[in-house]
């Protein structure tokens, strides 16, 4: 049985594009253009398997919708991905406080969104082990739920983007990541950034990580690679 995704989004073009892309991937979709309609749709049994929720709705804020979904028994456990065009730092903090599972900043690529949807659905799946909330790697500790990173138990303050870059590296440790792949998965194709931006952010992330910085290795002419083991000798 295919998963049903409820799209709460007032921009008709975007909502239709999302629905089209999701159906092409085998998902069933439901659409709502206001917060009120979205809540009604979400309460309709059976509940959707996932909600894509725009923040700026005509009648209410996406945060309110999120809070209400979390407060009601029928929708309490439905995963929510927030779609936002606003400053990502604020949204990230508030979004997680109100119980969103993930957030995607507009403009985003269909591919990026699909990857996030799959990841969230996988985490929410009944047969899966609970999500790994904390990853330890040598001197580095990453608390995913809290969006915090530590080196030798000292917190490293990262931007939302740097945090995403770090967890992307961590999840693919030992595998070479091209700049293009990082651009697509961390920034999203639609982002108006160049591969040089990737270098700038990786450099800053490395600096912030200090003693754990060398875990991110440069693969000359290709991209980057996060070590597969903390004490692996640098090869480049
Ligand atoms: Ca909107």
C-alpha cells in the first residue's frame, strides 16, 4: 500500500507540482490550501502517512497547524516536514519545538524533498528501530534531535546548513562525495550556489570542528570524504 501524503500549501503551482512529483513516485496525495482545510484533511481517517506543511498559510501559521496536529490523538504521530521560505535558523529552532520532523527551505529540488520524505517515512515506519539520535565518531558527537554537535564534549556552534553538511558527511562516511552531489543534497539543485560555495562551507565547517576537522578529507579534483574510522590516516 502506498503512503498518503497530505500537502498543506496555498501556492497552487507549487502544490500541484509537488503532488505531481509525489504521485510519479507512487505516493497518494491529498491537497489543502489553508490551515483549516489541512487540519480537517488530516483528521479524516485514515490519517495521512506524512504531512508537507507550508509555514505561511492564508488563515493561520504552519506552526499552529503543526502544534494542533501534535496535540490531537489521531494525528499525534504523523510525521511533518515543514516547507519554509523564511530564515532557516529561526524556523529550524521553532519548527523542532513545535514537533516537526524535518524542514525544507524553499526553493528546493524535487529530488531533495523526495529524499527527505523517504528518510522521514523510514524513521516513522513501525518495523524500524528507533532513530539514531546521537552519533559518536572519535572526538565528535552529534545530537541529531537537538541539532547540536560537540568536539571533546565542547559544543561547536553550527549553522543549520553546516549541521546538514556535517550529518550528510557522517551518514556517508568512507565514501567520496563530489561537490555536485553535496550541492544537490545539502543545498538543493535550485539553490543559486556554485561548487566554490561547497568549498567555502566545508572549510568553515572544518575550522569550527577544530581537532575533529581532519575527519573531513579533501579528495583532490573530486570532492570530499568523511573518514570511515576516526583514527584512519589521512590519505590526501
Ligand atoms: Ca504560503
